[in-house]
C-alpha cells in the first residue's frame, strides 16, 4: 500500500473543503483534497452539494422559472405582448446542467492551478495523522498529514414514514432533476428548500401543497418578514398547510397517497411527486476508523470550538458537518479560517454577521438579530422600515412588493439587524453585512450617499426612518 505525505489533507471538496485546500496551498502548505461526490450518471465532480445538487442548480431553475412567471404575468404591464408562454423543460434542465458542469470543472481547475493534489475517492480518518483513501477503482492508499480538515458536509434527513424511492418520493436533489412538471406536487417541510423548490415547480405549472409540521412559517426570520412572506406565497398560489403532521405516505401506482393530521382531523392528499425536505443531517458515515474518539454531539455534528478545532490534535472540521447554519458561505469562511490558522496566521469567523437568503420571489434576506431575539435579550432598540412601493427603481422594475426593516440600538445607534423582503434582497443585504461587520450605526448608513434611483435607497431610507428622518415616507 502506497503512502503519501502532506502538510494538510482536506476530506470533502464542497464549499467548505475546497476553499480550505486552496487557501492552505496559497499559504505554502503541501495540500491534498479528497472528494467522493458521484452524480446520478456515475460521473464524479468537485464542488459538493452546493455546486452539484444545491445552491447552484436550484438558483439556475429559480431564475428560469421566475422568467416564465414574469413573461406570463408581468410583460403585458410593460406593454410587451408575448402571447402564451411555453416551456421546454429539457432545455431549461440542460442550461442548469451546463452551469453546474462549468462551475464544478472550474473547481477542479482552481485546485490544480493552486497546486492542490485533488483526489477522487472515499476518505477515512485513521488516527495518528493518517487518512485512508479508497479511489473509484478500489485502490487503497494512505495519506499522512500534520493537519486534517473534515469537510464532509450533510445529507437530507429521510422520514421513515416516507422513505425516498428516487422516483415518486424524492429529496431536494431528485426534485431538481424532474424531467416533467408534476401536475400535483406535495412537499413535506415548508423550510428554505420547500419554499425555493415549491416556487420553481409552481411557476412551471405544478399545483403545490406543502405540509409543514410547525404552526409558524419561517420562524427563524423576523416575524414581520415571515408574515409578509406568507401573504405573498398565498397570493402566488402556494398552498402551505401549517401544523400538519404526516401520518402515512403510500405509493399507489403513479401517485403517492398522503395522510396527515391537521387541527385534530385526518386528511388525505394524492400527489404525483413528493419532495421530502425536512432538514439535513451532518454526514460522517464510514468516516471514522473503529475506536477513533472524535467527539460528535447528540445530533451527529462534529464538536468544534470557535476556531473549528476538534478534540483530536491536528484535526479540524468545517461546514455543514459542524454546528451553525448550514450555508455555503458560512462553510467557506470556516475553511479559509482553518487553513490560515494551520499556517499560524490570524483568522476568525464573525458568527454574529452571517447573512441568510431565501431565493423566492420576493427574495428574503437578513443579517443579525430579529426584534423577537432583541426583546428576549432585553436590548432597547429602534426600528426603521421602508417599503419598496415608494422606491422609484422598484416601480420601474415592476417589483414593489416588500420592505426593508432596520434595527439599531437605542444606546449607541449600532446596527443590530437588517431584514429585507423584496427584489434582489440577497444582493441588497451585502451592504448591511458590511456595515455590521464594521460595527456601523444607522447614522453611518444615513450619511452614506446611495445612488439614485436604486433599490439600495430603500435601505438608506430605512436607516433614516429609524430616527424618524425618512424623506420619502411619513415618519411615525
Ligand atoms: P457539502 O457541500 O455537502 O460537501 C461535502 C463533500 O464531501 C461532498 O462532495 C461529499 O461527497 C464529500 N464527502 C463526504 N464524505 C466524504 C468522505 N468520507 N470522503 C471523501 N469525500 C467525502 N446554501 C447557501 O448558502 N445558499 C444557497 O442558496 C443554498 N441552496 C441550497 C439548495 C439546496 C437544494 C440544498 C440541498 C442546499 C443548499 N444550500 C445553500 C446549503 C449548501 O449547499 C450547504 O450549506 C453547503 O454545500 C455545505 O458545504 P460543505 O462543504 O460543508 O458540504
Ligand atoms: P429547513 O430546516 O430549512 O426546513 C425544514 C422544514 O421542515 C422546517 O420548517 C421543519 O419544521 C419542517 N419539518 C421537519 N419535520 C417535518 C415533518 N415530519 N413534517 C412536516 N414538516 C417537517 O431544512 P431544508 O429546507 O431541508 O434545508 C436544509 C438546509 O439547507 C437548511 O439548513 C438551509 O439552511 C440549507 N439551504 C439553504 C438555502 C439558502 O441559503 N437559500 C437553500 C436551500 C437549503
């Protein structure tokens, strides 16, 4: 059995692992990155869930389907007559696959150009600075490294009551690959994936029913934003049934028969496809050699400190496999931090300022604390809001739904949270993230010149409104 020596071995080449490997190599460390991703067609690719089956393909389909929706409902308002809009789903899917292929190929090229040894196969932590690699041909080798970074990501949670069959009952990856628009689509879980993929297939013509166990939609978002989102999704025809408890999901020929309890009553629903998206769990299957005492918490996450150190010397863990939000950018920053710490450089992640974005229409984005969190913490705060209905650019774009809500401290005016529902909220939030990273106040935003006419003026006005000085709204 061959043995190779490295300074750093990264297991997993998703958005947490590959940046860790690239930064480690940039720091002059001899680095290998192992990845075991296999596509449905058996091909292998770097980039993990995010590039192959998550962020990137979902956003490609969200964009295409949003264009369909806008062409059908909005173009006429601009005086553009397109007649009836038809969809070539195969072409839409091929565009998505092309984007994924380009980007995953780009990761392979980046690893190579940075001098990272990119290896495809399964990694297993053996202890004593060793990793076993079993490649696609079954060849086994051992890699030795002073530092090992676990970046093995997460996988969908499967409900025993509705196991994935890859055909009618699918996970989020399966739901990105439909070759036909299902006439009746059921979704279990109205979280981020349910709302994004529900939007895609609804816009393409499916009748969508979502069964959500909780009584509240998007409880992690600011309550005003969640309420506005719920109203908007209802208007779009997304049928979200809160407080629904699934009791059975049975294949019945070409459909799935669902039974669920709602308000104490037994209900039934027949769907052609069922997406189960009830969260994801950390992925550490077959990762650890017998007897290796890597600490995992009760939910299977690798236990790490604020610098992503595990309990084993020289072993680090980043991304979805550790605590914190399961977001690509959070994993990336952890990967880069760890690679710098290994090289004895200063590095940290500011976990208080991680943006969240939900790519529905309107888009939803926030950073920092919600009003409810601040109330619970007993922090005195002030709120400024501004509606996109009063924003010239939004009007020109025919995208006036939603608002910006900014929260700052009464004591010193520091920004504590910014919450946006509206057009390109995911882009707009970047200004708030930067402001909060620099501990800016709402006055700092008030005194910053914002180009006119832009959507960003809504953030400017919300900052002004926090001190009852908005120019384009009535200050209450
Ligand atoms: P992963 O991306 O899961 O990568 C882990 C990699 O490690 C995989 O390639 C896996 O095959 C490999 N691996 C695992 N075990 C081994 C082993 N033993 N040996 C070798 N290789 C191994 N997040 C966002 O921020 N924005 C979004 O818009 C967004 N959209 C999403 C949409 C969907 C449908 C889904 C499912 C997720 C989405 N996410 C989004 C979440 C995002 O994809 C994850 O947070 C991110 O991919 C986590 O990165 P990671 O590197 O930790 O893990
Ligand atoms: P999620 O946690 O966002 O939502 C899961 C939902 O399913 C929750 O609302 C939960 O209450 C509900 N649920 C759980 N069990 C249920 C049951 N038995 N019946 C009915 N409902 C049930 O998880 P997700 O949507 O699967 O997404 C997984 C992860 O991927 C998330 O952590 C998210 O951060 C990440 N992601 C991010 C983005 C983005 O950043 N835009 C997009 C997609 C996914």
